[in-house]
């Protein structure tokens, strides 16, 4: 697909150095160059935070561009070529839930008025203007909640383009229903994500031909946990699940984050929930708008300005705790119930004409479009991003692998590729966020893992996936 010029500009530079450089260009390059001075008042510097400081700390609201792998070179393994792919992908950037929209329209609008009513608000002239204009009244809470936004479409289209560039023989640009199998859940955001991904593969004029099976709310593979009564009562609706997150509210790092926002807004009465709301709105508004070449002003949300990096880190950690205990390693049941998806992966990459594997012949390329809850449980089932100790409210200062901003951004994706080799047994390459990962139990010094080894590691997932039994309500 033809790309506009800013893509070249944006993607042809090493991605790590970019956000800072981009900010530098946007801001006119001068530190302190944007200083708003009202007569007789102290000068307030604009944007004490750089976009990169914000973008990578937004937990599950992190836009995919913050973590994507823009290196499209195909990995090469001598004598082996990819013949199958099974991939599961979270929908892209979306609108907030109805609850968040309503809170932003009511409580955050109030906070905005309180700030603007101050004689000397702690914002530079440009940001003050942005705050005056800020409103979420363009959103209809009931109708617009959770809809995929334009950035979400771009995320999926570009992901498909990069995957196709890496694996052109496996992902041909002509659609064939025997070759490709796509499925999404019964939601607008996964439907649109699937369409956008197909657009990246086949082009927008050819996606009308793509066939999809009827979508389900409680798909046994794409959204297994929705069918698990026991997980709902024991984990999802269990008040103990969030005990660590709640305890973290009382830890000094969270307290100083709240203090920081109280002081930067000059609203000493703000509650921790207000600060969380500001963080969430900062996250969505940042995710929605990618910086475009020629933007004159930092495009991140005005609400981000009231945070500093330590405060963002505390907000991020709070969310990491929630997801760890609700959707990750916290309870064994949570990740065990991902077994139907793992079994489906093996069925898809094992089935071929030259093995004795059971089951019907599957397509060469399977793509599922689903939700954060599915991706996190799968990651934990696979043993990825696993810390040695369970994550608790005391672990803020420790290094951790469980970082939802990295592992569960919008458009988060996992892919299993089967490689057939001339002189060797079939192997599997595993990608998370388009980067090779080595699963526990696979060779530590090689990207490729023998399919037989992988089958052994997850034998229980395939052979003893007693989902009904695991999920039965016991009382
Ligand atoms: C890009 O990816 C290829 C294949 O995975 C790898 O060999 C190469 O080192 C990567 N290049 C950079 C600059 O990281
Ligand atoms: C597609 O899958 C079939 C097995 O069903 C396999 O024999 C064939 O090599 C695959 N094609 C490619 C190009 O990978
Ligand atoms: C704004 O401030 C004035 C004086 O400080 C106060 O009387 C008024 O109620 C405030 N308005 C709002 C909307 O808070």
C-alpha cells in the first residue's frame, strides 16, 4: 500500500531515539521556548513531560506504536521455511467504556472548571487554551463506548503490512478462503480490527471477499473466560483479587503521585479516583492521536501535564497489579483456562497432509481478533513475562517483567509460526509484539523450538483441558 510521506519520516529512523527527537521538532527545539507568561504572573513552562515519557506508561491503553517492532526484515533459518501461522490479536485503540465517558463528562469537566477558575492556573498559555477547549461532549456514552477509533484501524492495518513483509510466502496478498481463516468476537472493535488487518493484507478494494464465521460473545477459543463460571466468581468478582492494588493506594509512591497531582492542579481536595480518571483520560487522548509530521504543538492530552514520570509510574504499577491478579499469574485457574486456545493453536499448526495428526485440515493462516483478557491469560499460560515472585503492592521499586504497557498495549499480538525444514523435524517460532520470544522449556540458545518439544511442554493444555470441569461452580 502507498504510504504518505510522514510514514517515511517517522518509520525510517530508529524507533527508540524517535519520540524524543520528534518532540524536539514539534516543540520548536527550544527548551523553555514555549513559556506562557500572563501579565504579572509567574511563567509556566509547557509540557514538562515528553511524549515518550507518557506513551510507554499507559498500561493497557498504551498505543501499539509505542512498542511495535518496525524492523520488517524476515528472520531466516537455514533450510527451514514458514508454512503455517496461528496468531491472536487484541483489538486496536478504542473509545473508553461508557462509565469512563460519563465520568469524564461530569467529574473531569468539574475539575476543569475548578482549574480554570483559579486566578493563576499552573499551565502555560498553550495548555491553558487546550484545557479551555477540552470537552468530551462529542462522545455519546452509550453509543460510542469502546468503538475502535481511526488510530486502532491504522494499528491493525500496519501490523498486517509488516507481518506480510516478513512472511510474504505465508501471507499472500490475494485472499483465498482455504488459505486464510479470520475470526473475531461479537463486538464492533474486533470486527473493525479484523477488517483493518485484512485491509493491510489485501488492500481496501479486496476485503469485501473475505469470509468470517458468525461472531460469538462467548467464543470458546477467542474469549474462553466468558464461559467460565468459576473464574467469574472466584477471580473476576472476588473482592480479594484487587487487594494488592488497593493496598498500593496506601503506599508512599501512590500517595506522592496523588500529592503531585494535587499540587500541579492546585486542587488539594482531589481524591485518588480523580487522579485515576485524569490518568485514564490522558491515556486515551494520547493513544488516539499519533504525532503527525508538521504538528506544531505536542499532541498529547492536556491532562497528562499534571503528572510527572514518578506519578505515571505509580499509576501504571497500580494497573499492573490489577491485571496481574485479575487476568494474569495471580490465580492458577485464570491461566489454566486458556487451554482451549492453546489446543486450537496446536491443531492449526500441526494439521497438514504429511502428518498423522487428528482433526480436519486447517488453513495456512489463522488470525483471531479478541481482547486484553484473552491475551493476558494466554501469556501467563505460556509462562511469558513471569516474575519470580508474585507481584504485590510492595514490589513497586523492584524490576518486573509484568508490564502491561509492554505486554498488553492496544493491538497486542501473539503468533506461532510452524517452520518445515529440509533436514530436520518441524519447528515453531513464537512472536509476541512481533518480536521473537523463547518459551520456558524450549532451547535457550535458539529461536526455533521443535514442534514435538512444544507439544510436550503443553501436553496438559491439549490432553487435559477439562474446561467444563475446571469452570464448574462449586459450593
Ligand atoms: C531486523 O530483524 C532481523 C531479523 O529478525 C535481524 O536479523 C536484524 O538484526 C534486525 N535489525 C536490527 C537493526 O535490529
Ligand atoms: C500450506 O499448508 C499446507 C498443509 O496444509 C502445506 O503443505 C503447504 O506447504 C503450506 N503452504 C505454504 C506456502 O506454506
Ligand atoms: C470561581 O471562584 C469564585 C471566587 O473564588 C467563586 O465564587 C465561584 O463559585 C467559583 N466558580 C466555580 C464554578 O467554581
